[in-house]
C-alpha cells in the first residue's frame, strides 16, 4: 500500500493532469506556474483530508483519491480565474485580492471533489462494481462495511471544508449531496425499465452529475466575490455543462472502444441503466422493450450485443448528439448572462472548456 500511495501521490497526479487538454486550456489562460501552484494546493488538500482518519480508512480511500480527471477543482478554479485572468494584478474595487480568491477556490474545488469521491465509493457498493480508475474498488478490496465507512468519511471531510469556508458554502455542500442522493435514487428506481421517461433520465443525471459541476462553478464564483446574478449564471453554466458531459459519457458507453472506456461497450445496458439514446431507440423501435427488460435476467454478451446493435442502428445516438448540442448552447447562454463579471479572456476560456469537455469524440 505504501508503494501505491507514493506512486499515486499529488506530484504524480499533477504530472498526469497537466498533460490533459482541459488542464492545458486553463493553464494557457493564466500562467502555467499559477495553474500548477493552485492545482498542487488542491491535490495536497485532498490528500490531507483523505489521510485525516484512522489508518484503515486512509488505506481504503487512497486509490480512489489518487485517480480521476479532477474536473470539479478545475471548474472551481477556472470560474474564479475567469473574473480576472489576464488582468492587472490586484483586486477590483470591492472584490477580494487575487491570492484570497485562489485560496478559496482551491478549497471550494476540494469540497466538490470530495463530495464526488464519496458518491463514487457509495455507488460502487450499490452497483457491486469491481474496478474504478483501473484499480479494484474499495468494496472489493476492503468489503462493503469499510467501503460505506470510507464514503461517509469523505462526505464528512467535504462538509467540514465547506463549513470552514463559510455558512453559504456549508449549506451548498449539504444541498449538493442531497441532490446527489436524489439523483442516485431516481436512477435506481428505473433500472431495467424500458419505459423510463426522458424526464426521469434528466432528473437522475441532474442530481448525479450536473449538481456537482454546478456547485463547483458556484464555489468558484463565490470565491471571486461576484454579484448574485453572475453567481447564479455561472452555476447555470456548470449545470448545463454537466448535462452535456454526462450525455457524452452515455454516448461513449455505447460507441466508444473498450480500450478508451476501460470497460466493454454497453456497460450501462448490463447495469440496467437505460440512457437517452437507448430510450429514444425504444420509442423508435418498440420491439426493443422486451429484449431490454430481459437483460435483468440475461445480461450475457450475446444478449447485450444484440440490443447494442439495435440501438446503434436506430436514431438514438443522433438524438443524444442533438441533446449535447442543446446543452452546450444553454451553457453558452449562461456565460453570456455572466459576461459582466468575466474578462474577455475568461469568457473565452470558459467557452472553450465547453467544447473541450462536451466535444469529446463519440
């Protein structure tokens, strides 16, 4: 375990993340030094928070904390940066100083990421998942009891950091985790149900994905001290970006090669999670309802591949791509509503992030 912790520590994570397109984009809008410093501070904070427990829990959560894209810290910092990037040093009248903005955005990003990590650990228990980020899940390595405790611990640390930032941040942390639970509950209620509605699908991903990205952007806006209207507009930006991001993930689950996904195509079908392209395919081809429902009893490779082939041959993927485009338009509209609080370079950077995160190949 010591070797694993060393190999996956903050410096190793930093090196990996700095090579990815979203992180390069944000670094290019400020400076590489500024981005490395703030991202390292966030990774160090995540490591410190995950280690602030009994050794058994620390060992359990270490691989979970070591993986991932760190999109939530990225969005918290990017949103804060967008209010002053490429502007002269110093604070605008009535606004916090730059170093204070960055420090609070780092902590806000850690709040959103810890909430995310807690939800992943709990999700893996409920899904009986075996692998996360290419490593065995906590429930596989440590058992369900310790996994639940590890998830609870990460949640507690998230809320502690949020509360230290202030009462508004603390309340936002609590409300966001409630929305995560609601999203998971709505998804669980429609497993293997080919009659699942689009509204039910969007309600689930709003809680499971969009709520966290929205919270990350709001925390960045709060750190920057923007007015209430701009804060809401930036939270809306994160919400629509989160929906677009999840829609792309759901498309990739059907169309992406296994070596990129880290799992076989059609994994959501095996789990009984019928996503937007699948739901549209059922409307277009009602005969699919029977084979989809039957996956509850027979999710063997043959049955899954038959259903997957029908979905890919339908208009479902194109319908979902149109939904991605719609959400990216909404994200752009939200940015326009926040334009008064953003520098031109900051506005451009957040716009490009939408393209970068929602424009992945699918």
